């Protein structure tokens, strides 16, 4: 993982529309209902980030204290996203149309 420039514990999922540059900070849901619950099936409300259709998120480290990493509500772009650990799901893509395309660009690995 790259060095983190800071830490943000989100009490609820952060909903992104448009573009969001996380500045290489580590984000998770420590101490909230979105914290890791093992392989228990969780949902969108437990994600760290929810991306609206067409949104882009970049330069983010997803910390280990999360049940769901990123949920996309349609086509989205993940650019330079890192996962410290994956609890239940790293990223979920809910495409809304047959021609929808999402992109994973850069070091989007854990």
C-alpha cells in the first residue's frame, strides 16, 4: 500500500456524485454499522463510498474496518484506489443499462 496522508472514519457511507479526490487518505467505517462483520452479507448502506451513476473516485485507500468498500449505482470510474484488506466486498457495480461500462484505472489493488 502507498503511504496514507491521513485518516477518516466515516459514520455513514459517503455518497459521491461527480468527482471526488480522496488525497490518498485512508477511509473506513470503524466503530459504525459499516465496520467489518466477517463474511456476513451486508448491503449498500454499509459501504464506505456510494457512487452515483457517472461518478469518479480517485486517490483513496480503503481501510480494513469496512464491510463494503465501494458501491456504484451505475457506470463509475475507480482511479488509483487501494484496499488495505477486503472484508465482504471490495467493490460492487450495479449497472443500470446494457451499454453501461465502469472503469478501474491505476493501482486499484489491495
